[in-house]
């Protein structure tokens, strides 16, 4: 008959058994992947055999079989660790189980022993393919420990619907709308889960205008969420719903530590966890991405019993509150949020007590600061508790005594309770228990001493109660002072924020006024441009080339362009002047040259200016042509007068030479 946890042959009748044994020299740690010998067995008949098969081929064979179990002699031949094994499980069909044939409640059995049990003495265990046959036949007989995937949680991820490239005037506005959409969907899912009373943890990555991403760890299977939360994909937001699997490994059943510890938690997308014992020793300090409560609880329980769960803010986050409630520990929050200086001092104290301690990021530091702040708050009570515990040999009850004292009960009362429990346990114990108690040293004289101490404690209670009343009064006074100081701080903070917002408002107003002026200028230009186009269309205006330098005139067409606008015309060289004279080109400019030029240059302000041309009135062309005509007339007159003067000078010379006073013009 198979062991508990093993299946009968009848259950495995219609199931494919895929026997797997790793090839010599191959390893799942290898970057190229391990190679396996594989035997497919169904209804006690070998259907297929393979050498050098990959893990991918094993997965494909499982899907082809429909209902299949994977049999191995060592589960870690398939995957190097539990995390990778869970991922491998998710690749197989949902009903697939992995059977380790060498394990079971009967203890470890090697392949040689299984070979003898199954009557397969002809098989050679040094050959991987023969070993795979033995493994397959053993699993088909119901031998081995079954390991099955178990879906215990569901992860809901709310993120962007698609990636967005940088750039564009609308990028920031578009991103804000996406973040607002993620926030809205996150709120809707939270409301639905709350209405259905489904337990969950929520992690959010905040950003300007909303959320970048949110993750729900829901403590329910995917089937339980059908009809409640559905996968969604839109242009802006995507909701992914996927089950989170787990498997139970044999090494998880190890004995847990019973030492009392203080847990510091810094929740977020990356959660920092720090575990500190009552002597200030850091037991564990690390950070985890998208971790849920079950994982945190597993980490804590591996190292001790939590007496307090602490955070660094006065208003405890939801995750911290739930962890305190789930573990039965005291929730510890500081009277005000810890600032960076106080956190740094607490971390430095932790490092001084724990030489060589490595803190990998700010989340771990914040969690450690929270734990040490709680330790400082309760240090006096812890010292007092330790004295009683050592005196009355109550070390095993220390975590529970500390919890009750931190919850507000007097130390004496709690210690008295556990002393009575010890005494009543000793009185009602069976003979076997009495022998055990004797070995622990609880004889009748010890019991008498404990009873005497109880009487002393009762006498001390009244004194302690008076001291407690005095301390309550002191606490009330301190709370009043704290409230006043908080109000003052809040007032100063408000003033600072008002000052900042006022400056931002003034800056926005100035920016708005500047944009209004810019808009007005652009509107004026548009109006001028409209008038210019209309004028060009009806012929009252002309569009002419705009030139930057006088030398640019030499590059224009002399036959098509008769008038140009020149930005700078203070100095014209002979080459440019000659070109203008030969082509009778009219030049418009804002300032005429410093010296008079024998060309037509008019000072003129264009109607509309553009980069490469300006719009001018047509009459300026007519005026320029008139001026060129006038210059030509003056030039002809000057030429005529020069010729006449030359003739007169020649006549005067001839008369002087001939000795006459005048010529007879009648001849």
C-alpha cells in the first residue's frame, strides 16, 4: 500500500508518466540548459524514449499527453530553486504533478532499491535512460512523494495600456490623463474588493496627476474573483489578473525560533523589513519588491515571535496595521513622523551595535529606524521584564509577557499571571510531567518561594498603581504640549505653502500676460498680412525681395526685379552702384547712405515685413521711376552743358591765337 501523499495505480491508469533523469555532466544551473533522458509511460507501456531532451521538450510532451505527471529522482534536477520550480509548474498543464520517487513517508529510497522492488534488475542505473524507465515505472505504481502547484493568491496589476514615446507638446497632458485613469481604476478595484470583503494588500507608485502603477495582492484564488475583477485593456489603462502559485517543500517544515523580535516595516512597491531582538541585534534586514503579507509573515516566523510591528510615520500604513493584527503583535507608531536626521541617528546606532551590517537601500534603513525607535520607546519596560523573567525562570514565556506589558498591562500583573500558570501546571501535572518538572528544578521549595513572591507582588501593586496614575497625568500634560506644538508647526507649514503658492501664482500671471502680449502681436501681424494680401491682389501693393547686405543685389535678376528692400544701405561700393545705375534698380531702406549716391535710394517703412520679402505701396515704385527719369534728365543736361563749355573754351583759345575778338558767325 503506498504511503500517504502517494497515489494508487488505479488513479494513475490513464495518466501519462514522464520519467526524467538528468544526463551526466548536465546541470539546471547551466546557461545553455540541462539535457535529460526521458521515458513516456502510459498504461504500463513505454510509448516514447528520448536522449538529450530539453526542459522545453518535456513541457511539450506533457501538453501532448493532456493528463501527465513528471517523475524524477530529485526535484532539483528540473530547477535549481523553489522560485524557478514554481515558474516551471506554470508552464505545465494545470493538473500536472511532479513525483519524486525516491522520497516519501517511508524515508529515502535510492534507484537500486526501487529497481529491486519493481523487479527491474536488468536495468542499469548508471545509464540515464534506464534510470528514467525505473523512475517512470515507480511513479506508475504509486511510489513517491507528490508535489503539486497550489494557487493561493491572485495578483492584479493596473498599469499603462501601452508605452508612450517622449516628445510632443501634448506629452505631459497625455501622461497626466493616463495616470489619472490608473488612479481611477485602482479606486474602483479597491471599492469592489472592499464591498465583497476580500482581503488584499495594495502597493502603489505615485506620480504627478495620479499613479504610475498599482499592484493588488488578493488573498483569494483566481476562480473566486471570476465575475468580480476582470482583465481590461484600453488605450490608456491595462488591468492584468494572474494567479500566484506556491508549492510546499519539505525543508519549509523546520522548527521556528521562539525568540521575541521587533519588526520594522517600510511598505511600498519595494518593502523594507528589519527584525531586531530585544538586545538590539539585527536578525534580518532586507527589501523585497511587490511582497505580500504571507511572504512577510513567513520571513518573520523563520526568525522569531513578533512582539511589536513598527513604522516610521505617526499614521500607520494599512499593511503595517494588518501585519500587527495578523501576528498578534503590538502596533507601534511614533508620536510624529520621523525626519531624516532622526532616522540617520537610529541607523547609526544600529550599525554601531551590529558591526559589518549591510543595508542595501533606503527602504531597509527606514524599516531599521522604525524598529530601533520602537526598541528605544520600550527599553525601560524590556529591562524590567528581563529582570523578572530571569528571576522566575520564565524565559520561554518572554515573547508573550512582553506583548501583554506593551499592550498596557502592568509588569507585575503579567508576571504574576504566568507564575500562577506555572504553579497550576505543576500542581495538575501527571507523574510523567512531574518527573519532567523535577528535571527542570521545580521542587516543593521552589513552589513555596514562588507563592511567597506572589504575596510580595500583591503588596507592590498598590505602589505601582500610584506611580502609574502619576505617569498618566504626566502623559496628559505632554500630549497637550505636543498638540500645541503640532498646531504651531502646522501653522508655519501652511504659511510656507501659501508663500510658495503665491509666488507660483504671480509667476503664472506674468507668464499669462506675456503670452497675451505675444498673442496680440501675432493678431496684429495676421491683420497686416491680410491687408497686404488684399493689396497685392488688387494691385495697390507690391511684394518685393528683401536683401540683408548690399552685395546681395548683384545676385538678383536684372530683367525681373526693378525694386528691392535693403536692410543695410549705409555704404555702397562702386560695383553695386554701377549695377544699380545700369539696371535702373530702385532701392528702399530705413536709412539712406552716409554720402550722396548717383542712384535712386528712398527711405521707406514697409507695410508688412517677412524673412525674404516685404510688401510696399505701388506708388513708391512710381516715385522711384520718376526719380530715375529725373536723374537721367539731369545727367543729359550736365552732359550738354559740358559739351557747350568745351566748345566755348575752344573758341576762346582760337580767337586769342588769331588775334580777333570774335568770329563772324555769318560766314
